């Protein structure tokens, strides 16, 4: 048989431990709830920041796209101007080539006429 005083002491310790465990469980439950609430709040803040970053990124991308379109349009306009200038230069060169060709043709005809004239004179001289 157990001594009543020891029994009372062990029962007292058991009750203290039971109460401490119960209090610890309650503390852990409260901590879990606080942790869940904090986690949910942080999650919502993170989602908000992510959405804000997404929106800023979309806006910056749109600005970049607009700048790219404007730059592309400027380059296209510059290329059209350059192409027109090149076409004008090619036409001027072609006109110059035609003029030189015509001059060479006239010169060739004049030289041929002079050669024929000289041939005729030489034939007359030889025939005498």
C-alpha cells in the first residue's frame, strides 16, 4: 500500500502536470492560430505585391512596346527617304550613262564618216 502523503503528493504533481499540459496545449493552439493568421496576412500581402509588380511590368512592357513601335516607324520612314534618294541617284546615273552612250554613238558615227571620207580621198589619190 502507498503512503497517503506520497499518494497526495503524486496526485498533486499529476494535477499540476495535467494543468501545465493543458495550458501548454492552449498556448500552442493560440500560437498556431496567430501563426496561421500571420501566414494568411503575409500571403495576402505577397499576392498584393506580386499583382502590383505584374501591373508595373505590364505598364513598362507597354511603354517599351510603344517606344519600339515609334522607333520602328522612324526607321521605316528614314529607310523610305533613303530609298527615294537612292532611286533618284540611280536614275541620275542611268540618265548620265544614256547621255554618254548617245555622245559615244555620235562620236562613233563622226569617226566612221571621217574614215569613209579619208578612204574615199585615199582611193582617189591611189586611182590617179
